[in-house]
C-alpha cells in the first residue's frame, strides 16, 4: 500500500493523512481523553467522538459519549456438548455476555402465532406492562421475541426502551419470515445490557440456531395478552 493516488491500483481509505502525517492530532487527543477518563472513572473507558474536517474550516473534534468499558466478570473456557444443545430451550451461534445465570423465574415471549410486524409498538407496550408487574414482584425473566430488541426502527424489531425491560435477566432475538434483522451488537442498547450482566442470544438463519417453540407452547400460561405470553 502506497500513500497518494499517483501510482494507480485500487484506492484504499487508510486515513494516513491523520494517523501517519498528523494533519490533525487525533491519536494524541484520543490518548489524552482515554487517560483522563480512566483516572476519572477508575477503570478503562470507551468513547464516542465525531470530527469535522471540512475544507476551508478549522478542524473540529467533539466528544459525544464516555462511559466505563464493559469487562467480562467471568472468563471461562466453555465446552458445549451435543447433549447440552439437545436439552436446551434454545441454542445460538451468536451471543453476547458470558456467565451462569440462576435467578430467572419467568419467561416472557412474543407469541409467534399472533405477531404482526406492523404492530411492534403495541408489542413493546405489552412487554413494558408485564415488566412493571414482574419488577414489583422482584422476579427476573427471560425475554424472547423477533427482530432487534430496542431497535429505533419499529420495522426491524420491538422498539422497547430500557424501562420496558428493566427486569430482564437474559434475552433472545428470533427471526420470522416477516422480520429478519442482523443483530445490532454495536448499539448503545446492547452495550448497556452486556455491561449490566444481561446475556443476549440472536437466533438468525444459521442452521445450528434453534429454539423449542413446542416446549414454550406447552407450559402453563400465567398471563396472555394480544401479542405476548408470560409463562
């Protein structure tokens, strides 16, 4: 890879003018902010920033967010055996979070028989009402539903806010014919749940992904709304 556009070949964006030739002192700024954040919060931090390098204007750097970096509480070598998968409620090849969760008392899931992609706002409201009841009872639950939990786009998943699912202990995203979305692992929502120790599984189109819908349907129902079932 050679800097400049004179030698032909395929163009590659490398930000060499910033990172290599210091047209803007970004590395030094980031190092200073990360160190200041580490001292202030007492742990490594992650930051979100924006830059404006428009021609003819003085360059601008804006710090948008700073927060403690999520660190796994347990770093374990996990071996999942075929018999583990066979007896599991669900299995995912795409997961965030690590550890053993033992305080789940309930399961709340979006009913695949009644779910409509156009009614995700209503689904979020029903989940929020159930969450409020379970919070009062101090009962943690597993949450299962299609598309992205916490999506800002109602057509990509259930647009819940944090207060709608504040009692959740683990969550599963499923895929339906009407709603298939890539997991949004880089979003603020998923940073928040993993930093709070809430485990997350995404069941997409991978052939090994599975969930036992017949088992869920066979459990005694504690409460059922138009789109959500609580067992």
